[in-house]
């Protein structure tokens, strides 16, 4: 996973990259159904597609990437699908943590860990521990994640800690979220054609740019990613003001 030169035509046109890119990896089920395959085959293809995308982003110096792998609402799916998907995730985290570690990636779990099976918690905890001191890209794995659950969890912790109300501002609140030391999201990419956030990073993406594509997640490749990054670089972010600024790496740049 060595650094690669930025050579493609699209990348030449890109003037600013986001600091934090978050993916709603949607469309696995439809990808399988289109081929007459069981939904789980779509998840298998989707999980296989994760590494090349991470590799690309890491090679291009993206500082934070968050992947929506399983939402708090996804528990309502058939048990077979949930368990099958968990096995695939268990497998990829267990297998790829070392390679990511070698490339300086810091892995973080985003969401409720305690509700996951011991078999799934184990590789996650191991990967987080192994990569904790890395200084490269931070990779947030949102697994059993819900934006509302995260906010409620933060509220409970703040109340437990008896934080005086006058001390509660946006900065402090952000420190109680699963993404405490992440930068705000600059770009959310949703594959699969739905135009909604599905409870993903609702606090952190408050001023994010959104990119929606009908391409199904297993088909979302480097070329599609570059299209999204190019679209992002052409956005003008105003953050409520009048001055439009080029969309590079967010508010503080
Ligand atoms: C996204 O693909 C992966 C998860 C939600 C776990 P889907 O499984 O939602 O795929 P579609 O939307 O049914 O095609
Ligand atoms: C969002 O996709 C969750 C993940 C990608 C993990 P869903 O397929 O679950 O979302 P909805 O049902 O279309 O809102
Ligand atoms: Mg879906």
C-alpha cells in the first residue's frame, strides 16, 4: 500500500481534497438481486470493495475516512442476513488489520460495541488496539452505529458526569461523541441511489457536502471515487456566510 502518484485525468482537475470523507455503502442487496444471487453475495462483494477504496484514500493523504457498515436500524433485517454480514466483517477486520497497521492507518470503532457478539468484538478491539498509535489516516468503522443513539449516549455521559449546563457548548458536546477526536465530515458519499442520510453522523455532517450516486457499492471503484472528489472540489462552501470558499479541507483550512 505504498503512496502512489496522482496520475488520472480526474485527479489532475481536483484542486482540493476533503479532510474527512464518510461513506454510506449502500446497494449490496440490489447488486446481488440483479444477478439472481442471494443478498449475502452482495455483502460479500461489498466487503471486498472496502480495501481498495481505503487504500486509495490513504495513498492520497485523506486524514479521516468513516464507513457505515451496519446501522442501529439494520437489526430489523432477517437474522441470517445480519449474522452473515457480521461474519464477513469479522473476517475482513481480522485479516486486514495488519496491512492497515503497516500503512499507518488508525482504526476506530464508531457505535455501540457492547451489543455485538464476542466473536465480532474481538477482532475489532484487537485492530483498534494494534493501530491506536498510528499517525496516518484514521479509519472510523461505524458498526452498530446510529446518529441519534450516539447523541443520546453523549447526553447520558454528560449528565452522569454532572457537567454544568453553562459548560456545554458544541466543542464539549463533540468530545462526548464516538468521533471525539475526528475532524468534522467534509464529504458524505452515498452509493445505491437513495437520497437520505439514514441516521449517519447527523451531528458531524451538519455542514458536510453530500454526493449521491446511483452506482451500487460493490461497483463503486476508483473512477467513481474520483468523480465524487472532483464534484466536491468544485463545490463552494459558505458555512452560512457570504464569501464562497473552495471546498478543500473544511472550515479551519
Ligand atoms: C448496504 O447495502 C449494506 C448495509 C446496509 C449493511 P444494502 O444491504 O442496504 O443493499 P440494498 O439497499 O438492499 O440494495
Ligand atoms: C444505510 O443503508 C446503512 C448502511 C449503509 C450501513 P440502509 O440500506 O440500511 O438504509 P435505508 O434503509 O435505505 O435508509
Ligand atoms: Mg440499503
